[in-house]
C-alpha cells in the first residue's frame, strides 16, 4: 500500500500554472531582480517559481514490505543533493537508510515545489520543507500505530522503521502501518514535531553515502548521455559559429551519402535576445552518434555571421579597460571618493585593474537530450538543472500544453550552471518533430560544440582605486566593474551589470572605509553570457581580494591582519545599508552580512595553513575570502614558483561557514572540487574570440586542471555548524576565493603581482 | 559484420570499420558505462583495456580492435584489481557527478596492475590523462593508495 496513490500523477491545474512558469523562467534571474525591488517582495524559496511543497503524501511512499520510497525532486549534478535531501526526510521520519529507495521526480513544480538547481539553493530552500515532510510522515505512522493499539499517542514512538509501544513492548513495522498511516491527517503548524538536533541520525553524521555511488563505480549509473530507447536515432547539429549568425545556404547531398545518415533537418535561427533558444543551424540524424558526426562534417554550409562577426577578445579587453577608466553608473556612493582621491598625495593612492576572461563550463558530460513525440504528447529524457524550463521550451516549440510534456531527469555529468539552460532540449524537440512520429531522437553535443557554443562566464575588467592615509588606514574605495551582463541573454542590447551581479562581492563589500563608491560600466555583450559556478563573485572577488592584499603591502602590514582590521569587529550588517537590494533574493533579516562569521573562516583557514610560518625559498602563502550564496569562505593557498616561473600548488586550506552542516562529507567534497575548479580558472582556462568565433575547441586548448597540476594537499575546515542559523549555499561558495588566494601567494613567493587571469606561468 | 571480444564475450557489429570503439560500445551494443567526454583522447572518460592495456576508445577504430580482448568498466567486477579499485572508490566517496569515474577506474586498474605500489608521482603520471571537472583528484589518489594497500594484503582487512 502506498502513502501516495501515484507519484507520477499530474494535477490538471498544471497546464494553466505552467504558462505562468514559462513567463517567469523565460526571464530567469531578471524576474528575480525585478521582484526583489518591488515592495511586496517574497524571499528565499517563496520568491522562486513553485515555491516549496512539504506534503509527505507527495514525497514519501511506504510499501507493505517496508520499503520507503522518497522522491528527490531536484536534479543531481554532483553536489549530492539527490542523497542529502532524501536523507533529511529519512532522518526526520526515523526510516532506516538501508530500507530507503530514492526516485527522481519528473518536471513538475506545482507538485514538488521549485526544481531549478542553481544558485546553491537546494539545501538552503529545502532543508526545512524536507524536515517537515519527514516529521509529518513519522507522526502519521505513530498515529496509525496508536490507533491500532488503542493507546494514547504519547505512549508510542517511531524508532528506526518501527513504531514501539514501550509499556507493552509491542512493535509494528513501517510496512505494516503504511496503509493506515496514509489515511491519517497530515500534521501541520504546531502539531508538527521536528526532531531536536540531538536526535539526528543522519543529518551532520556522515553515515550516508551517495545513493548512486556504487552504480557510478560499476558504470551502471544512468546519465542523460546514456539514455537508450528502441528505434532511437542520434543527431548532431552544425551551429552558426558566431552568436546571432544565420544560414546563408547549405547543401546536404554529400552528408546524406555518409553510411548511417538518415536525415538532415534545418534548425531555425535565433530571434532577438538569445535566452534559451537554439542558435540555429543544420542537424544531421543518423543511426549512431559517430555517423551523425561524419555526416555533419560532410555538410556544405555558408554562414552569415551577423553583427557579432567582429567580436575579438584582444580588442574587447581594451574596450573594457577604457570603459573601466571612465566614470560609470554609481550604484553605491557614500562620502566623496573623488574628493579624497583628488586631495591624496601620490604615495597614498593605489589603483589597479584586474582581468578575468570568458570561461566555459566544460562539464564532462556535454549537453545531451532525448525527445520522443507520440500521440500529441512529448517525452524528454535529459540531464538538466532546470527541468521545468526544459518542459516549457519543448511545449512552446511543439505548441503543446506543458501538461503534455513529460521531462525525465537523469543524472547530470556535471552542470556548473550550463545545464540550467534548455536550448539543447529544444534542439532535440525540433529534430524529433521532423522525424516520423514516435522516433526517439538523442541529440548529442560534441566537446567542440560545448566549447564553441557555451553560455559563457562573462569577461571583465575590474578597476579599483583606494586612498591610504599615513597610518595605513583605507580612506576611500572605488570599485568600477566593466563586464557584459547576463541580462543581455534576455533583453537584447542590455548593457551594464544588474543588481544581482553587482551584489555578488562588488556592491556589498562590508569594509570599514569612510568613502565608498561602486560603479558599473556599460558594455555590450557579443556572446551568450550565462552563469558559471559562483557567477560574478569570480571577477569581483578576484579583484577586491587581490587589491586588499596590495593595499596591505602598501601599508606595510600583514595581509591577514590588514584584512581583519578592514573588516572590523563582528557585526551583523543589513545588506540594504550596503546598497545591496538583492541579497540573493533572501530576507535581509534572516541573512544579514555577518562579519563575525567572515572573521571566523579567515581565522580557520589561516590556522589550518599555519599562517605566518617560515616558508622554503620560492614558496608563498596567499589569503582570500568571500561571502557568497549566504556562506562564508576563506582560502589560503601555498605555492612554489620555480626559477622558470612554473607554479606548483603545494597546498590549499579552505574554510567554510555555511551554517548548519547537513552532509559534511559532501560539503568537503564541494570544497575540494571548488578548490580544483578555482585553480583551473586561475591557472589555465580561457575562452577567447576572433572574428566572432571561439578560438578554443577541446581540452587541448581549453585547459582544465589535471591530476599532475592538482594540489596534493587540500585541507577543508568546516566551522560553525549552527542549526539556529538558516542554511547557506555550498556548491558555489568554494570557488571565488581560490584565484585571488593563489595570486596573493604568488606575490608572496616572487614579489610579482598577477592581475590578469589565467596565470599560466609567472613571467 | 565485425566480431569483437568484449569482457570475454564475442559481439557482432555491423558498422564501418573506422567507427570508433566508443560509439560502437555505446550506441550499437548499448554498453553505456564507457563515457564520451572529448572524442580526441584528451580526457580519458572513454578508457577501456585492450589486451590489458588502457586505450582511449574514442579514437580507436573498430578495425583496430578485431582480434583483441577488450575489457570495459562492465567487466571490472570479474577482475580482482577492478573489484578492489571499485571498493576503494566507494570507501573514499570519490564521485561527485561521477561521469568521468568509469574512465578513472579503468586507468587506475591498469596502473595498479603495472605498479602495485604506486608512488604519488606514479599516480600523477598515470592519471593525468583523465580529467575530472568536479575536481575529485585528491580522493582518486587516496582511493588508489587504499586499493594498492588492500591488494598487497591479499584482499584482506
């Protein structure tokens, strides 16, 4: 007997609400920003499409044999959320983990609440709803047992898959109670009894391994790339090499002679702002991926490059520099930075510019989607961070009611923000529509497709100017950021970063400086600008954290002491007073900027690295820290730089305070992985354009860190496991402090300042 | 029609001889444990063994494997070293997204067969052709060391 009748049942309301969701998801982050500025703002999960759902009948079912099935409603891309959230439910409901089966939800935010896995929100928004789900299920089982025995509810207790009646020694297994429990009223409000922290069995205990761990090691885990259906065909797409480009003409005759090629399908060009649209081009359909790829190579295509055909990274870098050297739009202004600068002696002035190039996500599994259209319905199997966006894109493409589109979420072979955009799912729908009804089409991106056509991390020049007085105190701080905005994805011609970008480590700097001005410059986007793990925190924190170390040096102070002095004493700052009206869409009361917690991670990372110790020649320690996605991180990197300028990472110490630690072992995994990804972007990764085209194509020229360059030692320090705090994000916060910590370490080792990424080697 | 030996079994496939082994395994034979990552022998996600030696199946044409024994991740459970490595991978909680791990395991198994007690340098030399974008390198190193220790003790402990 199941607690839920049909896990896959879809409410009839969904069609109407789906249209609303489409309007929201098509605008993505932008809507969040507009909403954040309205007077009736909802915060956190309430501000997201679908909000939260905490109905145990939706998430939990119990079979007669006692198997507890828990729905993971958010996609797994490597953070462990498919394990951690069901684990929270199991803990609260006193289910034995070895009797739990996790199943993956289809796209349906009306039923499950928000499913968009980005913004480091999964645990932040769903810890408490999942605790309530589990607690309610536990209480319903207890109520069913008490009724069966005709004893007061207070005399029974759920313990590890059984309900016990202590006085009589009677016990009933969960499987025996399932049918009755499903008929009990769902406890809510004050009637819902969450566990005390001391009663947790799994939360914070590292007792639970990833649900897919064994299957992964055996090659049995199922990723989007692994989807197979009878009669399936495979497609690859030749896309315009320049964003906004179009087909001028093409000839498919030779492609159609390639053995295994079945059909050639034109993909319509992008219209207006890119959003989540396919780029257009020509798809080749074949009996396997290789044949499709050979067919694509045999296409004869002429492209019209369109207005972005002259995009060139060298020229654009210069354009960003000149934009960063002119006054921009002031978004935070206190005191009079200009006057302080004008009056300061040359020796008290410091100005520096920092460059971070475009970055590609390069998840190990490139984008891939399978679509089958049959009898007025469409079914999708894909690895996607935002399943409802995929559903709505396919529904719009096929002119179907969203209720007629099922989206099955398979494991993601990495995501990092790329796979929250469903353009590749839309492409698969276009091709499936061109095939005989019912033909399943798997549309595969090659690595070259992925590198050439990513939604790239922005490219930026950050200019900082500060004035130090004679005692080494910072009197003024100007941060001017010149970078194409993610808003250009949704609004054609949008220039200048939006609040949600500035509020990632630029506008919200909390330092004790009397004169502060933060500006954004207006620059045009010529590529698809997307969000990449930790987003605008990467360039903003890189610049600000390197600059603080430069100021410390000018002031003749230890970088750590200088930073702590700049931060000042522990206090909880209303982000509004920093002109931050976004605050990651979280309530400023629940999530103030807590400088005490920032100090805490700095101390922990420095302690781990033994900051201040004497180092071998050629070695250096560098510190950087960042507040992002409601979590605090600090990193100390130890480098060794040899006489040829080759950089070796000796060790990384990373400290994090994300508040309550639900799955500490997975938090540490994210920190280790964040350290490696941060070092990748710091040391080697760079996407550049020439004639509007991405110059890199695969891992030989878009280099990411490999084993031999990865630090042998990564120490993680988790602090402040405080369940009275609201949870912070974990997936993204480890990345931003890594690159500046590395460059500060290189300075300590060599006396050379690196202001442009990637470092490659020290000249 | 080409016959190939995979995990001790003969399989017939009807695709041109230049088709890479990777796509033959995945699309024609439905053996999806071997992953596509780059198509240019740059990332190691597609690593399989040919007569015991690691090869990149994405650049190995079908014509080159006829007459040889291919072992894939699906065959590791029948391999003592493979089992030890898979077990160590679990105990060290190596995987994050997990997509590259089949290839990592295949390379690690051939490393341990060639160098049962690998040094840090051995591990870096052998494993640097396998990219993990999630950054699980420290745990991969720990898992290889653990598997080596376990195997040296004759699988006990």
